[in-house]
C-alpha cells in the first residue's frame, strides 16, 4: 500500500460519529458533579472557616493557649468530610462514564482509576 494512505478509513468515521456522543456524556457528568459540589457549599464554607480559625495567627494562639486545637481539628475534619463525601461518591472511579472517556481517548483500560 502506498505511503500516506489510510488502511482503515472507517476508524476516522467511527471516531467522528462517536466523539460527540462521548462529549455529551462527559458534559452531563461535569454538570452533575458540579451540582453536587455546589449543594455542599455551606458545609464547605464551614470547614473553610474552621481551617482559617486554626491558621490565623491571633486565633491560633488563643486556641493553643486554651488547649482547643485538637477539638478544632476534629471539628474541621468532620465538617470537611461532610462536604467532600457526597462529591467523592458522585465521582467514584468505577462509573461507566470514566471507562467510556478512557476508551474514547485510546487509553489502556487498566490505567483508568489508577
């Protein structure tokens, strides 16, 4: 076969037809994860407040003086996990959309979720 000629022109056509479908699924997934994160904004703000409380010099000094640092760390961890666990569940790696995305990019299937 002469150099420069495609042996399998149907592969390009398959990709041209399949890519918009994959892209639509990926956009829907992006929106779904974004909505989940948006719904957790109040809890995330609470964990940000607790983190800032521990890291702001004046407040951190007071926390150390009164021995409340362990209490604050526990509160922060509980608040942060409450904000992030729904997002993690939404983005779990075993979902078919991740396999579809990896296959559409030509990645080896074993590399997904690693």
